[in-house]
């Protein structure tokens, strides 16, 4: 697999590579504070007892691999604490982590996250639109998995592309319950025998939403339980760099072949919707300095009330002085006011929002 590297302090970051071996050892060998986001799909420790059969007596291909088996809850907890500690060291100060699990392990992982100093932002329920039924009929059909999203520490300025997720959800604020199908059909990878290559392969749609939500193009994403490479494949498509860690040689082989076939989206396609907070800040006084509005020019609100622009970027209306927001709020008798949408200037006899001038300056700043 083609790789590129970045120098990070005392070490080199092996971007777009799949590292073999134990995930804790591999993470400890990477440079500190070098990763923007970690997506972790650790062993679930399913504690399966015996074989599981369908009503027609065919056996279910359940998760019974050695990598998912631990001698006790204590052994699993020790493993969880160790890899979360290694992950915490790797995250940049404003980095974040997603961990996915089932009822078998996610509560233990959540406690370990908090004990390690992570700050939980959300738990997201991935509700499977096509879950496997409960064949024994002794419990509810297990139709969801839980993801925990956490920043490295309380107060960290983690990435959250709110407007992009809202756009994905047809203009409605994204909720913490995501309805997506499990990985099946053509997306489900098969081995040389035509059987499932990995028992817990995650759908690309799930990783697409996670990465669009919490990363930007060029960010570095680490997956310490890489499996057959869903994180790497989606990261490559979205213009992110990835590092995978996988101890099973067969999974690495499948992941490398899979990712080699992936094409990165073009630069224009990688841009996502940004909220107003992400736009450059433009003080009202900059409009005056730039000559877009002149001292002495009059602004007007929807009721026809007037305010005069002053040389320092403040307004005066009768006995009221202050910013565009303060004067607007005073005239409305309101605790606050968005002056950018409240005030208009006149051009050719027509009122025009002063926000048009702000956007003009922003366009010049970005151009």
C-alpha cells in the first residue's frame, strides 16, 4: 500500500498504512499528540456459550474468534484501560475518539473512558434497520449498537461539523439515534471460501457519518482494531489520512486489497456545509474603514427608524449610542439583537441588508 509520512516531533507518522501486531504496542510506538480522531471497534467480549442455531437448525456464523475471548471481566477491563491509555497519549489536545460496542462491553468501556480523563460528548445509538433476529426467543431482538463520542479532555475544542450533519439529515438537526442497515449484500467482504471475511464488519455509511461529523480533510484518523479496513476505505474517499493497526494477517491482506481499489473524491466534493461560526469574523467598523459605508450615512430598520453611522463603527439614534447590536436591541426593547440582519442601508432608493457588505468582505478575505 502506498504510504506517506509526516514528521511529528521525535517520530514519523506512517500515514495510510496498516501496522501489524498488538494494538497497544503499535500505539505506544507512534509519536505523542499526532492523531486528530480515533475510531475504535474493540472486541465485544460476547461471552458466547455454545453454538447458536436458526429455527431451520442451520448454525449461525457468530463471533467466536479467539480475539474476542477474555478469561474474565477483569482481564477485559485491564485490556480496555491499557488501549485507552495508549490512545489518549496519541490524541492531539483537541482530538476526539469514537468507540462502538454492544451491551456486552460498552458500559465497561464508558466507565474506563471517564476514568482515563476523556470527556463524553454523546452516546449515539446505531439502530439497525435489518438486525439479526433473536433465534432462541428468550430475549429482545438486539437491534442496536452504541457509540460513545468523547473529546480528549473537558473543554477541548473538538471538531463538530454541525451544519454538514444537518445537511445530511435534510435540513433537520441530527439526532443521536442513527438508523442505518448492517453491512450486507455487495458491501459484505468474503474470503477465499466465499464466507464472511470478518464477523463484525461495519457499514461504510456509519463511518461516513462519523468522519463527516468529526473530522476535516487532511485530518489523521487512527483505527486500532482495523479489521478489514472500513475506516481506511471511507477515510481515503473523504480525503482524510488513516493509520490502521491489525494483528490478524488475513484481515490486513483483505483490507489492503480493498483500500487499493478506493478512489478519493475530488476536492470540491470534499467540502461540507459550514455554520456561520466557522466564517471569518468581520467587525462592523471594518465596513466603515473599507469605505463600504461612510461616517454620517443613515441605516434604517424595518419600522423606518434611523441610526447614523459614526467613524468608529458605532451608531447613534436619538439618545442611543453603541454597536449595531446594542442600538437595535434598545430600539426594540429587547435583551439582544442581531444587528447584521436588523439594519439596512439604501442604494438606489432600496433597502439592502448590511449583511451583504459583510459577505462581500468575507469573499475578499477568502479570495
